[in-house]
């Protein structure tokens, strides 16, 4: 059993940490929010007064933070985690951030002789609770093998995307594509329904044809077609419009920086951004179909 | 064994007709191009001097024509097929056309007491040769059951999309979505490669994640990732840019007519149109990735 | 003074007809709505019981109808205007319709030996009332010269766009560009304000720089920048979102038919369409800025 | 007469510096490229061995550099200009950069007690040579008044956009709008020509109608319509595709950071980016019409 420091106990981080505890590991936990620390403490973790405090005797450090600046602050700034981490420990940042920050932090880790992985996840809150997350991992193959036992407790699929930062790049590309195919699937369903087709019949046809994609398989945006999808529950839960907008923004910044043409990805960002501004930032991202149907005002 | 009239013996129609002959049916065939008629004649069909002539004693009439005006002409105009078809015959139009024309022809068939199906296909020339096409069928359930034995010779999946015209609507929606997801997949792969990822690794990750779609599964647009895909064969063969542009145009006309918002679908049409104008109309539609990479001039 | 038949007495047609009456012409008027006929009758026109009746002794026939099918019906269908018009009369259709219908009607006129102009207008209801409309005219130069005295009563600028249908094409192109520049101007103003700029100052700078355009000159979409603009009056009056959406739809149909790539025009159509579906169809078209700001739900 | 340090002597900076010399000012000049320094030396400037050297006794410091990192380096990094500038001197950065860098440098200047203006220009190389540039200025009104005499030598229009960074914001918004209206104007002209209109006639109509904009007035993208425009000279000279792509990229970064929906601006960036990748980065930006026409491969 390992000593694990877990930093960042939000909607995703808390259940991930709990799964590690259930698997028998000793966790030292920290979050800016004292109530979050207290809850994990009740689940068997040792509360820490600061990030520095949490990592003091850790063999593994796992972080799950909101954005790039938080990760930079945690490891290199006020949090001072990089300096406080014992030699030989493995650093695993599971936050979704820009690749440049991921690379900068990994470089700093290397300079201190520590191995670091960027390992953003997909699968949402349910995946975190059920231990079925997907990890897209950047860093050395050696570090990945060292981290594998912990990834396998928290998730189901572990992909090695490449060197440092590659996990972030893979997630950004995947989520840009996800934003595009959810919007495109919504357009296709709306266009069929407007011409008299049953959305369930059309979904079934496209799912088995060349329009087939993840949204049609497990996350149909049309209300009533798929009982378990957020679309059939008032677009509550799931992956929020604001999170999708943030991920599409990361993709746009990368597209500008690398001089890549991303017409559909850019457009998806603006559509999600307008949808969010119209008051739907907290709904599931499949609600983009409502934006297109004109129901954002209802 | 049935007497079948087959009208339209192009790249798709010819192998479809041959499969019916191989299954033992008696075919009377017609095409504007005498050489096409001659070739089918060599394969065992009876050549007809005109569409009217072909349908004279048919139990089933199958047509596979380039666009709406040809279908209208064939059945209601000069071709005069509707008037010349014997009572009780089943009409099956497999052309990809606008739903309005499909409905108009089906209505005229109904007025003459004939049952008619619109049954556009997907699966390309290979699907036609191998008898593995997908049919998206509009019309009554009774007509569909009557046509099923013939569909099953020419194809593998037979979907009942709804009443007359619904087959065309389903195909239009599917192909609009296909144009979007091929372009979006291209953008995601380009964005990853520009940041140092291996396109095969990134494809593998997205295929198993929420970006998963038909293009990643069987038709990867990045050269070298999938040996059997057109991308690995200089974008030769497959489904052409000009055909995708035509299908996206049909979708745009329907979107305007039904007051549907289709931002990504509309954009995909303009991108494919520009790609075609740049001289790539004859390439496989997955070559849109080259348009985005700036290689249209090479 | 001429005998003029005026068909179509809506928001635009009625004031156009009144200006002709004020200039001393004898008008015979018809509209499907009897109250509209009655109002013009009160202004000095002779009411007609049908379009055929109206044109019986006309030297000039002017029509102002909602869409292509109405124009076709009026001249070639039930309205029977083409047959009922005396030899030598000039036909002027001021409706905004698709160019194909305009050309079809003009061809029919030519076959009857009548000269016909397509002459869609811009300038809105105020332009119609004040006699300051712009006419974009398609047809022969001879016909245009014959119609000029009447155009000059109803409008200020008369452009000869080309042969039959060219007036419609010119208007379609202009209005597509207008939809683009109004949306683009809205984006630029929003982007500046989000970064702390005063919208009036930014408008003033762009107006005198390379971003200068008609919207900044006379129709600023940002509330409060221009007192006389619809933006400062709750987006009431002016040129409606639904009319802009219709015009963008005509442009899309032409783009598909002529294989033209129109990425921004197509996108503008979908944005205006979604804006309309969100309940803003009756607002002035400069309200697209609110759609982008997320205020469609307020 | 003032002592002016001028840093950055490229295509724009060199003629701006020459105009200041012609007006009688004493210039000390620096550029990374020794030949550029030598040329200005021949025109009467005092060559400096470094930026620090150049500003040693300056009353005014003017910089014209390629991008944000260069400006940061010049003033705050290796260039060390901020520390080396005498008390009381006015700093004027005329580079086109992101507003955040402009604000950071201005803040550093304020901490040293120096006044600083961000003053990006429009008007191109010809404007720089002829002293007819437009300056969009951010900073205090007092600093602007102090800088006015120098702006008036180099340019014709001087706009006060707001506080520090506002000049950059105004230019970014203007140029995003410019990219949109140039592309939109190209689409409208192509759509008209495809339907038989003369591009010159259509341009003339739209210029005087609601589609009127700067491109139609002075920079028509259609070859042959306007003799003096780059379009009539093989798209040589003018404002390059790569520069427009860069400016649109700055706008996208700001849109992501401020959560602004910019669908047309984002799309314009991707179109210009693809156009550049297709080998047209060095052509004038009005050549986007060729990209849409499919002539990028010719």
C-alpha cells in the first residue's frame, strides 16, 4: 500500500480519492475548501493543512485542479509542492489544462529529478464514482508503468498519448471533436424531425451508418430517445456547457499557436459560448440541440 | 423468380443489377448510354430500347439515377415509366434525390394504384459490387416487405425510415452528419499532429473515447493510419468530394425550406465546395484533411 | 399621367402606391386583403375586385408580393395578370424573390410581347413612405428607361443590374453581405466592450478605418450609440430578423445551385435562423448582437 | 526639435523614422538587423549599438516590433529599455500586439514614473511612407497630447481608444471586422458573378446600398474592378494574408479570454489560415476571394 497525497477534492477529485482509499491506500488530502477536506477525512483520509503538508511523505502525488494557473501555483508557486515532494515520488496531474503549462511543470519536475505525468480524464462524475474513467497520459513510458496501478483503481482505459503534455493535447483534440459531433448530431436530428422523421428511428439508422458516433451510441441529445441520457432528464448532470466551452477555448488557443485551421471547432466554440451566455452554462453539453431549436428562452 | 426492370446502369446501378441477375431474376435493363446496356446484356440481362420498353412486363421496377430531375423525367416525363408500368408492380427508386421529388413521384404512383419506395443507398461502389449496401427506405411497411427480397440481394442493412420521402430525408441527414464528422475528425487530427502527437496514437485514443465515430473506425482521413482507407491510397476511389458536396447541398436546401439552423452542416458544404473548386472534386471525400492542411495546391 | 395597376398593398406596397397617387397618376389597386384595398381607395385609388380586373386598362403594372410563388401565381397562375394585361404595357415586379422565378415570369412576358422588369427594393418601410427607396433593376435598358419616371417617384437610387433576374441577384448578394457585416460588426463591438472599450468610441474609430461599413454609418447595432437606430429603440421597426433570414435563405439556394462557396453567408443564415427560432423573428435584424450577447432569453 | 529613440526599422518602422528625421527631429535608431540601422544612418539617424544605447538620452522612445514577446523583451527583458530610459521621456509602442502585453508594459512604465502609449497603426507600408497612417492610441489623455506632434508627422488620423491597452483592442476589433467584411464581400461578388452579373456593376450597386463597406470603396477584391487595388495587380503588395491571419489569431485569443462569441471572426481566421497554408501567405489579404473561387492551386 502506498502513501498518496491527493490535492483538489472537487466533484471529480473527491470520488477519485475515495476509490484509492477503498483500494487500501493511505491518503493525505488537501483542498482550499475545508469542508471538502473534512468529508474525505470522514472517508478515511488524513487531512492536511496545506498542499506542502499533504505531500511531505508521499510516494505518489495526485492533483485534480480547475485550470492551468491553479496547477502552476500548486506545483511551482505558493503551493510549493514541487519543492516539498520527497525524492523518488511520482507526480500525476489529472487536471485538464493547456499543454504548455503541463510541459512547464513537467520540466520543473525533471529538473528536481521527479517523474511527472499529465493525465487528464474523461468519463465525468459518474466515471469518477464508478472508477471507470479514461486517462490520456503524457510522460515517459516508465512513469506511466509506475502510475498504472493507481490509474487502474480510478479508471478503466489508460492511453499513452506521448511525451509530457501529450495527455493534454489528446484530451483537447478529443473534446474539440466531441463538441463538433454533438453539435453536428443535433443538427442532423433537427433536420430530420423538421421533415417528419421520428428522432429515434433516424438515430437508429445513423448509428448503424456512416454518421455513427459516440453521441448516437450513448448520449443522444434528443429528449426521449435514450432514457439514460441527460437529454431525457432536462439536460441535468453530465458534462456541462461551461466545461465544453472551456475545452473548446483551449483548443482554439492551440490552433492559433500552431497555425492550424479548425473551422468547425472554432464555430463550435462560438456556439457553445453563445449558448452559455444565454443562461445555459450549467446544463449538460448535449443541450446545444435546444440552442439550435430556439428553446434557450424557455 | 421475378421480372425486374432496371433503369440506370452507372457505377452503382450496374453491379446492383448484376447481383439481381446472379440471384436468378430476369432483368430487362435500360440506360441512356448504349454501352452500359450492352455490358449488362453480356451479363445476362435483356436490353431495352427505352425505359418504357424496359418496364413493359415488369413485376418490379428499380431505378438508380443521378439527381431529382432525372427521376422526375424517368417516371413522369419523357421516360413515361409510371404510365407504362403494369398494374401491381412495385417501384423502387434507389437514387439519392431531394425528398420533395421523391414524394411527388410516390404520390403519382399512388394515384395510379402502384406502390413505390424511395430507397437511397450508402456503402459506395464496393458495397454495390459485394451486395452489402445499406438501404434507407421510405414508403409503406407493406411495400417494404414486398421489396425486401430484392433489397436483401443488393444489400445488408435495410432501414425503414418512415413514409414516402423518408428514405431520402434519412440519407440526407446521415450524409450531412458524415460530412461534419469527417471534417471535424480531420481538424482534431491536424491539431494533435501540430502539437507533436502521432496521428495513429491519437486516432486510437479518440476512437475509444467520446470523440469516437465512423471515420475513426473505418475511414481514417490521415494518410498511413489505416492501410485500407482512401487516405492511404492517394485519396483515390471511395466517395467523391463532388458527391459529398451535392449531398450537403441537398441538406442546405432542406434546411432553408424547413427553417432549420444547421451551422456546422452549412459550413461543411462551403468547405467541400471550395475544396472541389480547387480541383479536388474527384478525390475521396476524406481528402478534406488536405484542404485544411493546405495541400490542395500540391 | 398614366394608368397604373398596383397589386400587393402591404407595409411596403401601400405607401409606394400612395406616392404614385400623390404624383398625379391614376391607380387601380388590388390586394387579397379587402381592408388594404379600402384604405388605398380612401387615398384616391380605384379599387379592383381581382388582379385581372386591376390590370384591364393599365399602361403600367406594378406588383409588390411576399415571395416567388405569389409572383408566379399572380402573373402566370390564378391571377392571370400576364394574359389580362393590355399590349404595350410595362410590367414592374418589385417583390424580393428568387431569380429563377423572376426570369421565368419575364420570359413569359416576352412571349406575350410585353416588357418586364424585376426591381426589388431596399430602404424599408420608411424608404417606401418617404419615396427614397433604392431599386435594383433587371431587364432591358429600354424597359428601364420606360419605367424610370415611376421609379423616381417611389425611390431615389435606381440601379441597372443587368438582364432579367439581375435585379433579384443584386439584391440577394447585397443582403447576404448586409447580414454578414451586421453580424461581424456586432462581434467586433462585443469583443471591444468585453475588453473595456466604449462602444461609441470603438464605433467611431472603426467607421473611419478599414472596418468601416454601412452598419457603423447609419445602423449601429449597439444600444445607445446611435439614437435613431433600432438598437436604441428596443430593436423595434426596421428590417426584421425573419426577412433577413428569408433573404439569406434565397442566397443559400443560389449558392448551392451555382456551386459557390459562401462560408460566412451560410453561417449568417444559420445564426439568424436560430435567433428567429428563439423568438426574435419580429425584431430588427441588428438584434443579432443580442443573440451573441446571450440576451435572447430576456 | 526632440531627441527620439526609434527601435525596430522594418518595412513599417524605417519609413516612419525617416518621416521624423525629415521633420527635423534627431533620431537614434536600433534594429537587430545591422543593415537596417545602416540605411537609416544614411538618412541622417545616429546608429545605436543596442536598444539601451539608443534610448540613453531620449525624450521620446518609439518602437515598432513584430509581436508581443519582442515588445516584452525590448522593454522589460534583455532590451532593458524601461530601465535605461531617462526620467520624463514618453514611450510610444506602435507594434500590433496583444492587449495584455501592452498593459503589462504600460504598468511597468508607470511604476518607473514614465508615461506610455500603445499606438498600433493601420494604413500599411504606403501609409508609413506617405505619413498618412492611422494611430489607435491607448493610454492617458495627457500622454496622448504629449505624443500628438510625433503622431501627426507619421500619420493623419489619431484616435484615442481609451486607457492602456485600448489601442491594441481597437485595432484587433477593427481588423477582425476587416477580415470578415473582405471575406463577405468576396462571397457576395462570387455569388453575383456566378449568376451572370458584372462584378463592377454589382460592386457599384452594393457600395451605394446597405452592403457598403471599406473594401468596396477602396480595396475591391475582384480583379479588374479597381485599377489601384492589389486585386488588379496579382494580389501583390498591400496587407498580407499572414498578417491578417496573425491579427485574427489575436482576436480569437481575446474572444476566448473574455468569453465572447465570435462565430464569423473565428471562421475568418480558419479560412485565412487555410489560405496561408495553401501557399498564399505572402499575397495581399483580398486574395481570400481566390481561395473561395478555388484558384489557390493556380
